[in-house]
C-alpha cells in the first residue's frame, strides 16, 4: 500500500457541477484515475471522483473514456509486446483482409437481459480462424460472467490464473486462444473494488474494461457491445482516438450489448478510407509493394500523413442479413448458472445443438461479425473455389459468409479443437 495519498481536491471542486465551465480536461481526469491504480487516492476522494464523473456525464465522453482506458492499460501488468508480436508474425494466420493479428469481442455488460454468454462463445469459435485475446472477468451485473462460465467447463476447465503476462507469448505459440483474466492483468483495480461496490451505481470502470485489453497495441480487430444506444458513437470515437483501425461497436435495439437475435442492431464501424492529405506522388515512386500497409506513413517520419484515415460508419443489421431467422430474447436469456451455461457451451462446441437452435443462431451472428470485421470473409482462395458467399449486406459486410465459416468451424470440430488446445496449455502446471 502506498505510504502517502495524493489530494485531488482542486480537481473535484472544478468537476462539480459544471466541468466545462472550469475547463476540466480529459488528461486531468485520466491523471486522477491513474492515482487509483497506485492506491494513491483515499476511498473518499475516489468515491467523489467517480460520483462527479457519473452525475456530470463526463464518464461518457469519448475523450475521457479513451484517455482513462489508456492509463488503465499503462497500469496493467507488463506484457512483452515485442516478443508477442514476433509470435503473432510467426503464426502467420493472415487470410483475406485479416493480417493475422490479435482479436477481441467483448461487451460492457449492464444490459439486464442475462443472455447466454454469447461473446465468450463467439470468441472461442472465432479462434478457429483468428488469434483471439479475450479480455474478461467474473460477473458483476449478470449471473454468469465470462470467467465464471469458462471455469465451470467440464470435464476439465482451463486454469485462467495460469495465463500470466510473462508466458503469454508461449501460450500463443501453441494456441489460437487466450483468456486474459482481468484480476491477473489489472491488479490495480483491487484498490477501487470496495468503493465501486458501496456506491451502488455503474461507474466509468464499467465502461473502461472493453478498451483496457492489456495487449491493445496488437489488437487488429474487435467487436464491442454497449448496453445503451447513445454510447455507440461515443465508444466508436474512443476507439478511433485510441488508434483502432478495424472495429465495430454494436447495440441491440433492446439495449443489448450484443448483436441481437431478436431484431435490429445498431452498428458503428471503424473503416479505413484514403487520406486526402497523403502525397499522391508517394504512390508513383516505383515501389511495387502491394502489401496491406495501409497504416504506414508516407515515409519513415511518424509526423507524415498516413495513407489511410479512420472514419466511423453507422448502419443497422438484423438476423435476416445473416441469413438467419429472428428469435425472441427470452429464448436466449435463460438466466442460468455458470455451470448450466458451461454445459450449453460444451454442447454447442461439440455440435450437439439442433441447427435451428436459437442460442446457436445468436452465437453464429456474433461470431460472424467478428470474422467479417477481422477480414477472413474475403479469402481469395475460397472465392475462386466457389465456397465463399460474396453477397454483401448493410455496411457492405459479408455477414452470411461469416455465418458459413462459424457454422463450419463447429461442424468440422475446429472450434472444439481450438478450445481444447487452450485448456491443455493452461493445465500443464
């Protein structure tokens, strides 16, 4: 525990009631949040900070979320990013527009629907095609959090605490999947746990988790679900500010932090477009390298313009866009215990659910979205072989191709094999 505390009283006085009038900045708020991870704020000042941010609405500003997520990542346990990057490159899972990087699918929680653990299941199935870094924790607002269901898997659950920052590279040498258990990677969060529980309302920390993946710098593509429609554009902008270039934020019409199987889902997708500031003569300098280095600057100077910039495109999708029927949320929200959800997850991975099962369809849609955003739905070999469904839907996405690939991964056993590899690696000690 820190021997001394930092006082943020001057900032607290400016935060309430009108932070804009006193020119409070996102950097100032992030600095205050950073003190929490070092146990440098008293419980009273921590509670006051979280309360002021909540009731002024400043904890729902894109710049504040982006900066606070950054300091949360900086306070996380250190991962050897260079070593991990070498492993990722060596694995070389590039396919279509997917460059072989790490991917994540996660929700903010708090939608009060208690649906099946769809993003967790989708992350496992997607790992048959992608390197997945699933960032998660135990339940805080639902009956069954991602860590709860995974540690309830039979006959042998994975040992989530085994996935330590120091051996993460070794895990990816043998597995496409890793679950980054929040208490292991964000030990500083223990200093705010009691305050959050006693406050009784959701705080900025309920929003930071999806943006605090400790391997953020190597995340190529991600899906983030939010439980309120007004948070969609906020999260999309926070992602853009954080350097993300391939991502999609989703919110079901029912205020669901997943792609809804019941009807419309609102989407905010980050897309790369040509940068008008990029010097045109750079594309005619005799360099025939056609690699997908769209994020390269025009020369070695980091201050030079990038070839592409990131914009946010909004649209809606529905089950029909995935080639699937709609199902009421009541059919995928059994409110079951972690052990019951784990049993259902096991059946799904073993291809033991009916092809028209609502939970299966729910999972297929969300898996398909991650595969589409990552870019594997654009594999030229599959197109030439006539296997690929090239039909596009809203946002010009190949959502039906994503479903085809997700369903095939279940039926041919690739999803189950990917899961078992992770389980085996974590149980070696």
